[in-house]
C-alpha cells in the first residue's frame, strides 16, 4: 500500500516534525478529490450538466494540486487545503442561486452541512502551536457559517427573498452555530490531549533508548573483563615454575574481577529496574490513550445519535409547517419545533458539562465539611423530601475530606435525588449516609436506600453508562450515575454498587486522602508562584523577581480564575522581590481584577513588603480600592506573620459555629 501511494509522501524539504501532518494532508486531499468527483457524477446523473459543474471540477483540481503544493510550499498547501473548501462551497452555492432562480429551499441547507464538515480540517493538518494558521482556518469556517444568510440577503439571494416562507428558517443558523462550537471544542480538546500524550510517549522512548545504550556498553565492558580474566589464567598455567608467587597475584586479580562483576551485576539490576519502570510508564500512557479513545467514541456516539434526533425532527417539522395554512395546526407544529430545540439544547448542555469536568483547573483540593455540604443538598431537595421519609447521616468517623466542592455536592445531590425519585411505592423511604476511614487512610462514603433497586445480574455493565435508565415510570435522562462515576474518577476515587431489585441499593465511594494539601501549586513561572492552602482556604502568591507587565497580568488572571472557582476568602501576596510596577498595571489591577475578586468572595489580603517606598503609589491605590470594596488589607514584613493573621480567622470561624 505504501508503494501505491508513494507520491503522497512529503519531500525531504518538509521539516521532520511536520512530515506526518503534510502526509495526512496529501491523503485527505486525494480522498476529498475522489469524494468530490463522486458528488460530481451524482449531480451529473440527477441534473445533467449545470452551470456550477465546471466549478466542481475546479474543486477536484485544486484538491489534487494541494498534493504538489505540499512538495515545496507545505504551509501554503495546508492552508489552501483548509480554506479553499470553505470559500469554494460558499461561492458555488451563491453562484448557483444567482444563475438558477428556480432552485428549491434545500440549497439553503446542504451548504451548511458541508461548511460544518470543514470545521475538523484545521485540527487534522495543523498542530495547536501553529496558532496563526489554525486560528485563521477556524475563523474562516466560523465566518461563513455565521454570515451565511447575511451574505445571501446582501446579494438578493436570501431564503425569504426567493419566496420561501418557513417562519422558523432563521433558527437553523443558531443550530448550525451551536453544532460548530460543539465540533470545534471537541476536536480541539482531543487534539490537545493527543499532542500531550505523543510528547510524553516520545520522551519516554528516548529515555528507554538511553538506558538500553548504557546496558550495551556495560555488557561490552563485562565481555572485555572476562577476556582479560581468561588471558590471566593462561599466563598462570604457562608459569607453573613460579606458582607460589603467581598464586597471590591470581587471588588478587580474581578478587578484583569478582568486585567488578558484582558492581556490574548491581548496575545491570538497577538499569533493568529503570527499564521496567519506564515500560510501566509507557503502559500507563497507553492505557490513558485507550481511555481517551473510548471517551472519543462515546462523544462521537452521543453527537451522531443524540444530536441527530432533534436536528432531524427540526428539519422534518420545518418541511411540514411549510405546507400548512391552518393557524391552529401551524401553532401545534411550532410547539413541536420548540420542544425539539429544547431537547437539542439539553443534549448540548450535558456534553458541555461532561467536557467541563475534565477541565485542568479542577486539580486543587479543598477542605470540605461533609455535614455542611449534605445540609445544602437537603435544602435544595427540600420540596421533594416528604415528612414520612427517614433520611439520616453519620459523618463522625470522617467529618471532612479534601476534594472538589462542586463535584462532591453533585455526587451527593445525584445519589439522594435518585433515591427519592426511584423510591418504592410499597414502603416509606429510608436513606442512610455515613463515612469512615479504611486502613489505607482513604475516606469511604456510603449511601444506602430501600428503593426500587437495580437488577445487577442483567444491568451491571450499564449502571454507570451515559443515558442509561432502569426505571421508566418517572422522568429522567439517565445521566446522574454517569456523572457521579465521572466525578469520582476525577477525584482519583472509585465507586461500587450493591443492589437488589425491589430491595434497595448501596453505593460505596472510596476517595484517597491527598498529600501536601497546604501547598497545591496551580501556577508556576520564572516570575511568580501561586499555590492554594486547603487547610486555611487561602491563596498564596510569591513574586520571584522584578516583573514585566506580561508577567504581572498573566499571574493575576490565573489567580482570578482560581478565586472564581473556589471563592477563596483570603490571599497572601509576597511583594518583596516584585520590583517597581508601572502606573498602568496598577490601575488595571485595582479597576479590573480587585472588584472581580471581591465579587467572588475575596475578603482579606495580607501584603508582605508593601511598605517599600517604591510601592507607595501602589499601596495608596490598593488601600483606597480595597476599603471601598470591603476588603481588609493588612501589611506585614514576613510570611509567618501573614499566615498567623489568616489562621486567626479560622479560629474565629470555629468559635462562632
């Protein structure tokens, strides 16, 4: 097969790190030219030669030409491969409508599907580091999809200008735009994960090759030593007359050889252990890749099945409403269209939430009091909890854990709401929640109920799958247990279920206790370090050197994102090595960052080194703005003083409980 497609291989001029992408571009160009040729013959068979036929032939020629462009101008060829289909599709559909006034309304939809398909091309042929080119290609698809109808209307070719009168037509613009962002974010995230995994695998392979080279050198040295030993033995045999003197020398030589062999054996053992460790790392990476591939298949399944239904209904209902003149029937069809739109919106929100769970920001662990979080869930579900229900908890053995608050809240909410929703009609609901610590210092959270239960004999493989339901007499989407398992895995935990039909269910969640929760670094550069202290619910910012405007703004934008996520009430900032800050950055901070931080829960700032004369104007602006926002600002000379001040608020909070 490689010999057949040898002409698709990139030339020697193409840089090594781009050869695979250029090769992929050539393959896809050949495939797309063939698919376009098939489309041309289909159109020729159905409609004969039309005015746009020659331009479709031009598209085929351009796709083939991309292969030859890539031999010398590979960047230009890849850009043409991504941009040309987008603008060619738009140009051909405009030209076809210009010369053919009797076209049906279908021509206003088919181009959108092809434009959506072009969204995946930039992520196939470009690395994410090629920001300008990949950004231009994504922006081109976005522009053509977004302004599809404005361009038609400007040229007098609009849907309603052509006499079509489906009132919900413009809604397809929003559907297409939402589908564009789903495809865009999905393919970019998968590209990011793939590139990261490839880089890690390449690094481990290089390390393994270095270790193998060392092993080979040691084996050569061992062989050389063995050869020397044999030569010494032959010499000893030839010098029988000096046996007494030679025996002493032989003993010393054998001792030296034994020591060298022992050292080599130890070295080989150590190197073999390193090789085994690296092999295990490679296996772990492969398992991670398999996991991501499974997630990709699940994502593709959801997009192809769960999005296809609402979109198909929207298109079908749009066609039906066109031929109905009765207002009552039109209103009924419009209600169906609205319901289909709600279904589509619900699926998209589910997908966005699942992607958000994997966001890298959620790696910081908070100290979460289980009693407080459980009471919040009870309050939210208050209207659904009947007086006859028995809901009890016992968090005495493990009153708190370190995790992600939003995810733990979601886990408790889903398990309790499921217990209420799927309770047995034959008995009053009983829910018992408790925690304890196992012998590995892991927190075990157990939720027991006496509800309808699940038949694990037939449904064990489906319990935690997406959109799987086991009782259809009440409403639901079958997403709750899938989210629970996903969130438990993000917390590096495991979940087990024991259940019997018409008896009840028991969920057991095991969560590890993280180490070093008082210094969880979430931002690190040569200019600054930021970490989160879960014991004090406090953020620490340490400046390492004189900072530039870019250093300063990057650090505080990251800090603001953390404050928004965790609503941290306290922040310690060590300014002693920061240097002098210009007025423009000071004003930016007090007008943009500080008000947002206050809005998301920041109540106090401990500044170390703010009393330096070079920061006089900075200190004045901070003092005035913090006072107006209700933020307590205090200046210290050393870090331990600031830590003691922050800890005093923990003691105060405990005394008020």
